[in-house]
């Protein structure tokens, strides 16, 4: 029959004095307090994992109280019952925490704003400074306030479409709708999505701007208007000539 070990009491631990050789005060279920000749008191636990004897340190008393040591013991016993060593569990937990931190850092680098800034940098030498500065300035004005801090994977086509349509309805300095700028913003945003896919092949992002641009209000440039006005003038002139001949 297994001898029952009476649990330790806090007063018993506090009154334990160092001896010439280290000794132990047992609390039960493998937990014990080791008192060294120097007077230090260390929590330890003895157990068997897959048939092999193991020893686990739980920390120094009073930094680790009796209640805390017992909690650590109970947690270790559950792991051992599943065939998992506390060291292996700690290693796996640390690796999982590192992976979570790396994923968080990656997410922070994949906000729309940060990818747009990397796009801006990549255009140096490939386009004029005027053009790339204009691009980032317009993105700062119209996109960053709404989706700048969002992870690009969380940006929906609907909210981008609303942003572009809102820009198209605004008036420029000449009092005309900003339809041209809306389309340019859509094109630049498409490039941001393309860069995200290039940098992270695992993203495989759908680029909503490819579809959105088809439904934005058409922009009529001054040149096109001049051509249309010229065509109308020629048509009206032709009608006038034909009318005179008929007379």
C-alpha cells in the first residue's frame, strides 16, 4: 500500500532550516521542496514519462508560493498523463508564441498603407518623381483614411467601389466631377493588390479593382469633348448646306 504523504503547510516551509547536506520536504504526488545548505529553497517534482524518471524544476520559494507550486504540479501531471513532457510542451508553446508574433508582424507589414508605400518606392527610376509623388499623395488623401491601416486581405471590393464613386462625385477646382481621378485611384489601388500578390504568393488575392473600374463613371477629356463638338458642328453645317440645296 502506498504511504500517504501529508501535505506541506506554509509555516513548515518557512521554519525549514538549512542543514549540512541538502534535504527535501515532500508535499505529495511528486512535488517537494529542496532545501540547500545555502538556505535556498527550490520547488521540484519527480515523475515518470513513458517509463523514464524525470525531474522538473518549478522555481524558487518564496517567489513561487506553495499554491503556485501545486498548480504547476497538477498541470505537469495532466501533460504526463497524455504522454507529453513539460519541457516538450514548453518548447512547443514558445515556438507557437514565436509563430504568432511573426504572423502578427507580417500582418502589420501587409496593411494597405505599407504596401502602397513599398509600391511608391518601387517606382523610383521606373517613372517620374512627379507621377509617383502624385500617386502617393492622392492615395493619402482618398484611400489611407478609410483602408490605410487595414490588412489588405480584409479589404472588400464594395468599400473600395464606394470610395472611388465618392471621389468621382466630388468637384475639382474647375467645378467638374473628379471622374478621371477616381479611375486613376482605382488603377493605383489595383497595383497595390498586384504587389501584395507578388510579395506573398500564398495570398492569391482577388484584385477587385479589375472589375470595379468597369463600372465607374466614364471620364470625358477636353480633347474628346472638342472632337464631339467638332463632329456636331460638321453635322449641323452639312444639314444646313443640304437644306440650301434643296431650296
